[in-house]
C-alpha cells in the first residue's frame, strides 16, 4: 500500500457519492444544479488545505485554485491541471453506492447479490490486467463516476501533498474543475486569466499510463422533420408521416459507420436520440472523424440527405442544423511537442510504459487547444466508463498522483 493509497481511495469514495450527472437537453447552464454540490465541496477542501487563489464561479460552476511553486521550481512557468466534475447521462447516476473489492482474484464480481447483478470476467477482459489490485465498484444500479472523479481524487491528493510539504520542489500548479464536459461543455467558461497557466493537461480517459494528443473532429447535428397528420381512413394523398421520413433519413446513413462497428481512427455517425410522431420528428446525432477532409464529407452527406428528402416531400420538410464542437487537438499539439514529451517522461518515471492512443472521444482540452491553451490528455485510469460496470483500480489513482508529481517537479 503506497503513501497515497488511503487518500485517493477515500476521496474517490466521497466524491462518487455526490450526484453530478449532467443532462443533454436541460436548456440550463450548467445543465444540472447538482454539479454545484461537488464544486462547493472542492472549494471548501482547497481552502482548508491552504491552496491559494481558491475561487468558485457561482454562475458558471467552475472551481479554480493555485499551488505556488517551491524550491528551484518557484519561478518556473505555471502548469495547469484540469478535470471535469460532471458524470455521464448515459446510465443512471444516483444514488451511487461505491465499495472496494480488495485483492481482485480474476473471477466474476458480484455487484449486487439481491438483484443478481454480476460483472463477468469474460465480458470485460480488461479486468485481467488488475489481478491482485483493489477495485472501487458500484452496486450495479448506477455508474460510478470515476470518469472523471478518479482524476479529481488524484489532483486533490497532489494539491494536499504539496500544501503539506513546502520543502518539495515543484513548479506553480494551477487547478481547474469544470462542469458539463460529458454533454459538450468543453470548459467553455474557463477564464484563462484566472486559471493562470500557459499550458495544461486534462486527466480524462481509461487505461493507466495512456496519453492522448489526438482526438476526433466533432460536430452535432439536429434534424427537424415536419409532417402532416390526418385520419388514417382519409390519409391517401394527404398524410406526410414524419416517422417514415425520420426512418428514411437514418436508413441512408452508412450502416457500418457507427460506433459499434468502428475502431482506431475510423470515423462514424451516432444517433443520440429520435423523438417522432406523424406530424413532427426530431433527430439528434453526432459526427466524428480524425481526418479533417473526411469530417467535412460526413457533414456534406447529411446535407445531401436532407436536400434529397426535401426534393421528395417538399421544401422545408427537413431542416438540418450542424454545429461544430471541437477539432482534432493534434493540429495544435504538434506545435508544442515538449508538452507531450514531458508527459511521456513523467509516465516513464512512474515506472510505466507510455501508450499513445488516438482518443475516440473528446476532452475539455480538445476545445481549449483551439482557444489558445495547449492541453494534452493523461488517462485517469478508470475502466468501463459511462456504464453500470464502471470501476477504478485504487492503484491506478496512486500511480496518477505519482505521474503528476514527476510532471510538476522542477
């Protein structure tokens, strides 16, 4: 058991119990008020441990803090660390009942005996990587929220350690905790001046020791379909069924270019929701591709489908709106190779082999890179995110604290 074991464990258990699930279509910002519950906890803890410039943005739900540099790193350039507070809306998010399985033996894990919920080792092969380790799990009725509270636990442990050990030399560290990353918030309200770092790292992703300097290009699309309802007995030549048109639209998307059929750097279309009645239908989908030209072609395909359906059913039947979310961070990070090299060195110094992964998703850093804050990503070490079988090895969080110590050492 390492020196950070108990602290990262206890912090994750405490933070996981705080419901912070975001909501895609709430219309509010932040999308859920419950995210403030964790924000206020972090604000209070940072004040108590002695961090400086601790600030809670009561409007945007952002928490900031600084740990002044010490020793030979006192005058070094500040380094930023960023994690998000919200959890994904893709599975039930409360009440989270976390627990610890000690010394995992490689077999199936009974999460909830009463409800017969079992995580089978054959269904989740990554479990084999954690033999003998201690896993934080749920009771199988909700997600855990290790995405991204495992990172919050590691960052807060780092901050506490530095505040308690001013004799340890390190650069100034700037912390930020953001809302609504899971629903496209992408740190949109992060105040760079208040944050105070010219570059940063997000901590968000699975698999310990992995890092990301490349992400998808990403966009959201909304399709509005207007139909015409009339009694089915007299419908001939009059009815225009928006449900049928919605089905037609979805059927024209490439069948194999969906998340469940793609991997690596392959792009996709993903239908998030479909709400359809005869008179009106709404489709929401996301578009993803690593290649910028292929990304534009995907958007053009949606436009051509909408135009074809309007030609068939009448102009104005289908309205398509496409909004870009973020671009591939590699465009920016290739201009700052030292950031990635420093991260790889820190991973190696912690006794791990760095593994580069083209990230099939996005992070706050995906958008921050293009707003002027270069921001590679370090994996948080959680597994099976966004689902009821999510888990976090405590030893992975310990290692991430160690990686951060090496990253901030000056």
